[in-house]
């Protein structure tokens, strides 16, 4: 679940009480014991997306996907972090985010949003297991999609991987964004600025912020034990976004298609480890 970009990660009404307690810009380095718990939460998130995959098809509503996810999450002893998460207008009312076509992120599942042949839909899940958040998302092709939509999804996934490959001790946050931006824009697409990746562990949205654009060699230095999401949102048209009156649903200003992929990663002494890889290698 992407974080709205803030100039200094200052506490906002949208942040939870626990997030507001963390001093601005303090980056938590996880111990080996904490990382083990984080791995379990992240693997649960990946398994949840694997479970939902065969249900993503024409005729299924996003509410049905939400209900399947919530039931599965509870069955596995976890909680859904998005459900009730504080917002500027209202708490997020569902357990997952489902963002169809021109929706960039934070789409709210409902019974009227029924998947149609040719849609693309991002499903973003964040189960909490033993106090730790596993955060991941994938964009799915629904039925027979257009070549342009398919290419957008392919480029977005590759952009995420280019950002991940930039992660190593001593690298800078800007290296991640630069790798993503250079590739996506080189393919003729645009990179959303208003929502970014974020630190994640016991806190859902923690420091550092991880923009998916930027300048190589700039930003905070990466250190072993840092855990954060890389979750580029890539648009066919303008990178600009607007948020609907519900305070959550972000859409492209020109109503062009948008896609997103997300993994949670940890900086290791040798490079990077992706915590939310699909154990079944279903996607991403």
C-alpha cells in the first residue's frame, strides 16, 4: 500500500498513532530475529496473492476478491492492515486495495466494480502476522487485454525489478528511483510522483520514503537491515494523479491506464533480498 509523498515524513492525520510516535526520518534496522518474523509476514502476503490469482477473472467483483482475502487472512492467523487504516476523509473500509485501469492506487473494493474482459487490476495486500506487515501487490491481466495495456504491465514489472537491482549497501535511495524512471520513461511511460514506497516492519508506513523517480547518488544511504517497499506506479499518459472525494482512490488526471507492482525488500550485507517473492512463482 503506497504512501502519499510528504516533504519530510512528518506525522499527518492519515498516519496511525504508532506511526506518529516514531520520530521523523528515523530508520529502523531490523535484527535477525525481527527479520525472521518479517519474512513470515511477507511470505504470507505472497501466498495470499497466489491464492487470489485464479479468482481474478471477468465477472468477479472486487468485493468478492476482498471477502476471499479477508477470510483467508483470518484463517492463517493474521489481520488485514488496510482495514480501518486512518485516512484524511475516512478510515480505509476494506481489507485489500483493488485498482482497476485508470486507478493508480488505493482503489476500494465494492460489489459494483465487476472485472471485465480487457481490464487490468492491481491487487495490494498487507497482512499483519505476529505484529509485522507483509506488503506486496501485482497487476493482473483480466481476459484478453490490449497490446498497449499488456506492454504497460510488462514495463511496470520490469521497472520494479530495475529498482530492486539497484539496492545494495552504500547505494542511495535516489539510485532506486533513477533506475525505475530511466527505464519507464525510456519505454514511453510516466512515473507517478505523488505516491512512494516506504519503510515497513512493525509500522505500516515508516521511514525512509522510496520515490520511484530521482537522481542517482542522491538521498539516504542504504544500510543492511533496512526494510522497505519498492512499488512503482507507471502510467500510459501523464504522471499526475488526483484523489477522489473518498480520500483514498487515486486516479490518473487524464484517465489513462496505470499499473503497479510491489515487493518488500531488505538490504543485506551482500545486496538485497526480496521478502515477498511468490513461493509458487505464480507472478512477479
